[in-house]
C-alpha cells in the first residue's frame, strides 16, 4: 500500500513538473506530440517511399537502399539547382531538407529531442522558404 502510494505521488510530481516546464517554455503537450518526425527516407516505410517516388513519376523498383538514394537525390535536386548533402552524420540525423522540382520552395525540418524532467520528447520544427519570382522583377 505504501509502495503504491509512493509510485502514485511520484507520477503526479513528474506530471506536475512536466507541466511547469512546458508552461515556462510556452508550450502545451499537444504542441509536443502533434508533429511527427521529419520525412527522412531512412525512417519512412518502404511503402511510403514507393508512394512518394510514384507521385514524383520516379521508379519505385529496387532495393531499400536504392529507393532511399533515389528519394534523397530527388529531394536535393530541382530543374536549376542541387542542394548539397549534409556530410555530418549527427546533423543529418536531426536535419532534413528538400527542394521542390520547380526550385521555388525549400522545406526544412529538424527533429529536436527535448529532455524535460528526464522524459525525452521529440519535436519536429518545420520551416518552408518560398521564392516569389515576381518579387525580383523590376
């Protein structure tokens, strides 16, 4: 009975501390949980990769490694440019980016682990950069 009461009190204290940290950061629990991980090819299912490749009119045949490479290459390339690959493996495991085929949008995403009271939350932060070509015309 005492052991169970201790567990209950400990869980309540952790929940209260988590809530206090989130409040201090100006976040809600739904903000922490509402975004999924960044859409890096290595964490997508094979079906998701094949579906994405087919949507882009690219071949969905090959080994998992070949599919990952094909999607990654397409993520980094557009009609006029190719984005550089992230060489640092630690950064590459956190950051993902892609450019639209028309070169007018770059989507970036970072999977940020948050350690709050010993609990690890993962939050994906997504930013999109849109280029408006008409803004450059005089």
